[in-house]
């Protein structure tokens, strides 16, 4: 019984293999013969760059064995371009275009990669017919983006956005489409940057595409223009969550976060669909408007559910600013310490604590006008250097240390209070840390 099952399974596998192989070379023995013969002939002409002579045999391969291999379609793109260029009239050119479209549909059918191949389809159509045919190729680029924008070559994301601008400036749609599709393109590029990881070659290519998209978008990207376009949409449908997400996303990307529209859209989005991100945005805007207590409330809400390290770090830093602005020094320090726990490689939290100590020195009753606070401030600036050796951090921390050292207590004043250089000293008041006495003459 066991042997019978094994033989049956082997037969099934053999049938599957033979079926796949048959499909590769055609569905009938005649197809197989035609495919092998025509494949050799078209490749012979193709290799000699005699593309028009290759066409007849290539077309037979497409007909007899469309599942043969991807090279059939890669070479087909070149062959059909040559045939289009040699066409005598519009009818012939139109027939070649339809053949190109069908070829790419077959490639997707047999080899998948729908997003990438659909983008190639649009690109070949654009190259074949010229940019004036934007009405024809733009929807195909848009379909490719819908199928998988983050999966395709980043160059096609750029072509999609370029086609968008041309489509709009040709009078087919209003400027809103450019802004909407910029948002789609940048989201795709962000995902591709994330996927590239530390691959410098891939990153260089993606960042190059990003720069080109930004340059193309620049004429349409002023905050005034964006607000003018989206304000009407917001007023007519203020509870459309997808619209609110789009408004906040695009205004955030273009650094238009000081606008009233951004505040109103974010506030409405947070009320309809609260999330750590909307709470963080609300906290940021309240801080800018000097509504510090509101900022503190929103940021604490955001931190309850935020999971991304970089987001939590930024939230704690801003929370530290907000508490500091309300003279809640201990709470501010605690927020900065939490930021340091989230990312121990950054010197910023320690520089912030250093500045907090220095700025609050007058609240310290040490008999020296609060000058002892500068010892703790210098300590924190030194700590910043010890955890973060980046040039910008080291430079900023050293400037702080230089400034704080000039505010250390005078030796004679400290001596009058029996405070001697090198002694251990606990700074009174809210700072409450133990440090080493350092004076100046």
C-alpha cells in the first residue's frame, strides 16, 4: 500500500513537471516545434540588432509559447519599438501599440510582477508615443502605483509623478491631483528607503528619485497654494477621515504645520480617530501656540500607545520642553531622562537637562546666587559627550561647558561658605544631585 501511494505521488509530480515544461514550449507538439524553431530564428536576428527581421519569428513565439521565458518580453519591447518607428501611417502605429499592450498583459499573466510590469508597460507606451500621449499612459502608471508602488523600481515612481504633472498641466485635471499624487509618490519612496536599509547603492538611487520628485513638485508646493486647495475641501467635508489624513500628511511633509488648516484638520482627525500620531501632532501644535498645558496632555496621551522608538523619543523631548515652559522642572527632567532611556545613543537629552539646570539656577538657594547649579549643568553636558560622539553633539556640548564654566562660583565666595574645590557637594532644591566643587578666581 505504501509503495502504491509513493508511485502515485511520483506520477502526479511527473505529470506536473511535464505539464509545466509543455506550457513553456507550447500546448501541443506542433507548438513546441514552432517555438524552438522561431525562438532560435528571432534571437539570431535580435543579436544582430536586425529587429524588424526578428519580428515575424518573435511574434510566432508569443503565439505558440507565451510562457517560454521573460526574455521573450524584454526583447519584445525593443522589437516592437523598432516596428513602431518603421510604421508608415497612424493605423500601423496604432496596431503596434495594441500589440505592445497585449504583450505586457501576457507577461503579467505568465510571469506575474504586476506592479513592475504595468509600470514598464506605461513607460514603453510613453517612450513609443511621446509625452503628448499622456492621456493614454498616465492611467497605466497610476494603475501600477495602485498595484504595488513600493515594489517597483523607484524610477517608475518618478515617471508616475512626472506623468501626473504633465497630465494636469495639459488641462486634464486640476492641481489637486498633483498634490494627491505627490503624497502617494512620497509614501512609496519612504517605504523604499526603509526597505533599502543600509544598502548605499539602493539608497543613493532612491534619494536621487526623491530629489527629482521634490524639484518637480516645487512650483506647486507653497503653503499658501496647498491651504487654498485643501481649505475648500475641508470646509465642504470636515468629517471625511481619508481627506483629513491626506491634508495632515501633505501639510506635514511640506512643513506647513503652522497653518490654521493643519491645526483644524489635525484636531478634527484626532477627535474622530484618535491615535498616538494625531495626539503627537496636537501636542506639537499646542506647544507652538504656547498652550503648554494642552501640549502636555496630548503628549502624555500619545505616549500611552506609541510604540516606535523614534516617535517615543521625539515625544519625550517635546514633553520636556513643555514642562520646562511651565516651570515644572522635575517633570521636565524626568521627560528628558525617559528620552535618554528610549535612545541611549543621543546626547540631546543630557544637553537639555544641562540647559534646564542652568536656566533654573535662580531657584536654587545655595548662598551663591544659584551658581552651584552650573556644576550640575556642566556635568550633564559632559555626559552628553560621553554617550554621543557625533560632531554636532560634541560641538554643542562643549559650547555649553565653556559657558557654564564661566558661571561657576568665585573661589573667594565659596570659601566663605566652607566650600572647597574638589569636595563633594549636593546641590539643594529641586536639582538635588551630588557633584564636585569647582570654582573660578
